[in-house]
C-alpha cells in the first residue's frame, strides 16, 4: 500500500508483463474481472470507502486492453488501470453498491501465462466498511521515499515542469485522448527547449506515464529548490464546447470565480483517482522568515503569471479571462513561485485538434520559454530589488 512515488529505477516498459483480454462478468451476487497476463505475478487487493472501490496492486504492467471493452456490470460502475509508481500498477474498480473481495489470484496457465482474476461479492454496508477499515489501518505509516535534491554547487536556475496526472490517473478524457498524454508531450517539449538554451536545470515531476501524488509534486519543487514550478494541464467543459483557450492559474485561498474553484476542486482530486487517501499537507512553517518567503513567492508568482499571459497571448488563443486563481493543492509550496497552465479545453473540438498538433505545441512552448527568460532576466531582477528596499 504505497502512498508515494518510487524513486528506484524501474524496468523499461517493454519488459513489463502484458495484460490482455479483460473480461467482466456477473453471476448472481458475484462480479468477476479477469485479464490474461504474459507471466505469473503477485497481486494484492483491498477495498476503500468514500468513494467506494476495490484497489488491485501488482508489479508494473503493460495494459493492452481494447478501449471498447465493457467496463460496467452489476454493482461495478467501471474500472481503470495504469502505472502507479515506477514498479507498481493498479486496477481500480468503482463500486456502485457495497461489495467485498472473495478471491484475488493469478493462476498459472500453459505457456508461462497467468490468468488474473478478482471476484467481488455483494455485501452489506457494514461488512464493506469493516473491510475498508482494516485496509486503512495497514496503509497507515507507509514511509515516503527520499526525493532528489538540488546538487551542491549548481548555479543555474532550476525550473520544475509538472505534467499533470499520469499512470492510473488519466485526467480529462475526451474520446480516446487523455489529458495525461497531452500534457506529458508538452512538458517534454518544454524541457527540451529550455535545456537547449543551457541556462536552466530542468527537472520533470514525471517523464513517463506514471502516477505521482500531488504532495510528492509539491515536495519535489521544494526539495529541488525550484526557482519556478510550472504545472501543465488541459481542461474540459463538456456543457460548453465553444469555450476555448489557455488560462494561467495561480494559487489563492479564494477563487477568482466559480469555474476556477470547480476546476481546482477537480484537479485536487487527482490523488483520490489513484486510490490514495491523502489530504493537502499544511505547508505553513511559522516564523518571520517564512512569512517573508511567502510574500516574496506571491510577488514572483504574480510577475511570472503576467509574463506568461503576455507571451502566450502573443502566439496562441487565450481564454477570455486568461489569468485566474483558486486553491490548487499542487501550487501550495510557500517558497516556490508556482503556476498552473491549462493549455486549452479538450472539450472544444478546435482546441483538442490544436493540443495534439506539434506545430501548435511548438508555438506555445516557445512562448512559455520566452516568459521564463524574461522573468529571470528583466522582471525578477527589478522586483527583487524593490522587495529588498521594502522589507
Ligand atoms: Zn488536469
């Protein structure tokens, strides 16, 4: 029951066991999910309440499951699967009514293959909650692995790029396109462009299709002593498919508008999507120094966010209110200027097309790196001086 990002070296994705032939069937009070695996692996499963679901954990797996496979039957509302950490994958089964696990196994079959199955049985609410309580007690106290830190003697500015979602958490899905893939492609392109200039040390919170918890993303920014933290997302608004354009968000306790508040609430659910029961850690560190750091961080964040809006606005379509704020968990580091860019709306057919176009991506990446350059050369220097005099 890991609750954090693994830092060890994982196997290459092509060495993972392959899962195929997912099938979900109901017989009487029982629902059974099966998959064929290219090898026999160890699996573990437990139930979790609010939202009610079953979590199956196994070694990293390459899921090659048809997207049109049936996903809901009986009390199972649906299921998802994907990488959870460098060496673990998860299958998350959503329950519309309480159920408990009667069996989970990988049975060896001919040719070295394994047949994975998990069998769920209708249960009373009380029995379900008792099971969930046991699993929760076991999960408590799972240690967080140490994260990399900024190397001593490093003089370049550190920019942390944070592609949202990943692995078991796809983010917004519109037809077969997932937010996690769109924002990873963008993050990688941005990293490449920033590194080409030689001025920055660029760290990615993830550079493949894996899950990273929100608290680990925040911790990575702080541990790396990032000078900027840029979270990349792509929103959707299914009820208004004509809404388009990019938005730059900063953190504030009170949202600028209802839509921003709703979006932050949705993005803050990312850990829950992966079956993690975490809450935003209070990043408050008492003391005058932290107060100063927080004030300075807010000023720098504002300067950078305005830079971004200006540069992005010069090359791509922006939302009609392009600079907004809300209580985004991932932007909570008190000492790291942090912004979140929603690249566009995947729900808009036009935006969706652009988000997948290398040409559009190139333009947007160039605009973001221009905003970073101008922040570090011109604006931040003068803001820094003003802050010195004021304090
Ligand atoms: Zn997102």
